[in-house]
C-alpha cells in the first residue's frame, strides 16, 4: 500500500514539475531551468506510470507490456529534449547552430528526438484508452488523458508559453485524477 501511495504521488509530482517548465522558457526555448525541470520530472512520473502498468498488466498482459515500452522510449525522448535545452543554454548554442548540428548527425537525432520524443504522447493516448476499457478511472478521466496527450505535442511545437502552460495544466489535471483513483485503489482491484 505504501508503494502504491508513492506511485500515486509520482503521478502528481512528475506532471507538476513538467507544468512549471514553460514558466522558465526563454524565447520559446527550454533553457537551463525549464530543461532541467523537464528532465527531473521524468523520474517521479515514470515511477507513477510503473504503478499504472502494475494495475493494467493483469487485464492487458501483452498490451500493457508494449505500452510500458512506449512509455520508456517516450520518456527517454522527453529527457533528451529537456537536456537539449539545458546544454544549448549552458554552451550558448543558437537555434541555427543546433539545427545545423542535427544535419551532421542525422541518425542519432532521428532516434533520440524525432522517434523517441513523439512516443510519449502516444503512450499517454494509449493509457487513456486502457483506462477507458478497464474502468480504472471514470471514462471522463480517460477522455481527459487523451485530450492531454493530443495537446502535448501541439504545445511543444508551438513554442508558445501560454499554450504550453495550459496544455501542461490539462496534463496535470488528468494525472491528478489518475493519482486520486490509484491512491484509493484496493489491492484486489489491481489484480
């Protein structure tokens, strides 16, 4: 029960730290503080998502395993994007120079940023679908998760602080609901 409660807290702390990151963006870029918040947010968020995996695994053994793989790869991409912002700021790399460097290393960039990054919202979309089917949370909560998953890439692509902050608040709200139900989930409901 203690671990499940800690996992529930991770589902709040991770998205909360992530939601704070746009407040520290500099001209649409993550910067040191914003990027660091994104990278650090991955740890408690991932811990909480492991708890959701444990609740989903008995109902969807194969699907939940594939979902967890998406989560891990997507979270890797999320951390990479955050650290990219940190290192661009620390080393004074301009956007033009950063993009030019991507031309030199097309395969690593494709793997780390272009493939891994978008898998996180796909994983969140899948989580919403699995919550819809299992009833681990009310259906409106599953819809909120799906909406948050769709808003996530829009917010990042736009590089608009208000858009990102609103999208991140929707994400935080969705995960607060998931955390609430995970916190109150009985052990037999997880099986």
